[in-house]
């Protein structure tokens, strides 16, 4: 249909358009139309050389004045546009014509081209059509005309071209749960935040710190297709504040704020002094630290140390007031006190220490000793465990045992067959806690006999004896 639009051809009658019907795209019964893939000027829009803007089709040739043809369709509008299709709808014309309405013909014209290309070769009795298999980025003008047996009426034309573009998904930021509250790090630690976001096509992400641009020498930002990463290798207190992520896409944007707090250990209390000492009590007072470590204090830790030992013991932990009374101090001792500040990072590196010692004075106490009658524990020796007869094997050392009680401590004498054996290297005598032991080193049958243990002190003496038998080895 080169040089002649479809609605003009249909106005000429069925005989004139019969020879061209083979080049008109087929309309599907559902109202959806797929543009043909084969080549030809009458098929779906293909890229063409730029040309001057064509005049509006309605003005290219006046509509037939006959009342047999219908008027132009009403309310032509675009319902939906995707990256490969467009859906348009319209309302029936006010005047259908004397011969009745046979259907509608939809046509497209690429921006910059002169020729209108029909979408459906035959009129279709639908008021909504979807054209598919379009090329991303193309722009088309669309018009639709009502057709009767007398021909096509004047078309309804969209004022603006339809741009075939990708589906725009509004940007959205998904902040991880642990970042929805203040994100706390210590000085020197690493900060690595990965914030996912959505959007199609890929949106542009940018960061600000307290409303200002980031310091590129300290903060690194990497933007991916679906997330943005903020990285600080070594956090400082100046890195604290509100970091705002902005994701923009074609006039749409989403924002998310993340609060970061960088903290460190607090300073020690500014000063401490000993207010009063009475009885076994001491009152202290101190002033809060000038530097809290960029976070609130959890309290104070109070310790005491005795001057004699110098060892520190904790008295109070996470104590909030700045005055306290230390009780249960030991009478006669002198004490020093110190106070640490504490926050989420721990205790302060140093403490405030009292300059003065708290001396816990002794009260004047008059001792009234009771009369005491000293008991006399003197006792003559008596054996509580006698010696027992014993049999031994030649060559194996053996021991004899007994126990004695006496006060004062008795002198122990060992005898064999009524003969004193003190000083003989073959024997070793021991006495400890009242237990008397005689060890006979490697006895022989000659060492058999009666052994006696005698205990002597100033109050008397006592003795016990036993028989030792050393059996000779059997000979074969």
C-alpha cells in the first residue's frame, strides 16, 4: 500500500484493496496482534532513513462526505507499554453509517517515517488491541479507523508517539535489620555496610554524611547492580553521624538513613576527695570525666586498697551517683580509694585516686582478762599401740611400729635381746607425732630375736617388746 494509507484504500471499496490484502498483517481473534517478521514495506515498522515529519493523517485527504461511512472512533488511548508491546483502546464512533460497522483497522507509523503500516489486514470488531514483537527504543504514532462496507471513516490519531521502553521499577532500599538501629563500632574497628536496593533499570546510588558529601580519603563506596557498599577501614569518632543513601531512577528516588556511632573508652573522673572518716566508714566524692568516650556512661567502679598489702578490691560496680560511703573497713588499717569510669567499651584506662589515706582508728578499750588456771598436761610415758610380732624374709628391709603418749616428750630407746642398738648402722629409728618406727635394713636370720622399745621422761618410763623371726631361704 505504498503511497496510500489503509483507511484511504478501504474507502475505495473492496475491489481496489483485494490485490493488496496479502500484505496486511493478520489480526488474532483475542485482539492481540504480533507484527510480522518477514521483510516488506507493508509489514510491522522497521528502521528507516529519517524523513520529515508527516502531516497528520486526518488532514492528508478529506474524509468521504458520504454518511455511509462511520465517523472517527472516540477516546483513543494507550493502556499499557512494555519493552516489546503496546496496548491501545478506543470507544465506538458516534455515527456508525447507514451500512453498518464492519470493524476497525489499526495502523502504526514509525517516528520520522511517512508511511502508515496496517496492523490487521481485515477489520476487527474489537475496541482494544495489543501489538507485540516491537523493538526496544522505537517510537510510533498510532491511529485507528472504523470501517463499513462503504469504506473507512476518518481515523482517530494519538497526539504523542508511543515510546517502546523497558519497564521501570521504582527504586526501593531494603535496610538490613541490624542497621535499623544505631550501628555502634569502637575506634579503630572496620565499618563495612552492604545495603541492598531494587530498581529497573539500574538506579544511581549516592551517599551523604550529615547532609554533606563523603570524605573520599576516609570512606570508600562501591555501587553494584543490586547493592551499595560503604567501607571505612579504621573508624574514628569523627565518622559518627547520619549516613543517607539515595537511589534515583528517572525522577523517582528512595532514601534510607543509617546512624553510626563510633565510641571509645571514657576518661577517668576529673577529681576525687575523701570527705569524712568515722568508725569503720569513709565517705568519697568525685566529679564526672570530661570525655565520656562519645557515649553515655554505664556507671563508676569504686575500689579500695589496704596500705599494708597494697592490693585493690572492688567495692562498687556500675555505681551511678558521684558520692558514696564505704563501710566495713578494718579497725587499725589505712585505706586508699580509686574510681574508674565505665561505658560500653569498658573501664577507663586510668583511675582517680585519693591523695589522703582513710585511717580507721582504734577505740579505747580496757581489757579485763578473766582469771585462768593453767592445766598441767604432764604425763608419764604410756604406749597406746604396742609392738606386734613380725616375720620377715632375708634380704628385704622390715619395719617395727608402736605409738607412745607422754608429756614432756619422751626419749626413745630401741633394744634387741635387752641390748641397746642405738648407733648401729643396720638400724634406723624414727619418732614423729608419738609414732615410733624401727627400720631393719636387709635382715638375715641372725637378726631374729626380741626387740624392745622404751620411752623415758622425767615422770617415768614404759616399754613394749615383740619377736621378729627372719626365715632362712629354702635350699634345693
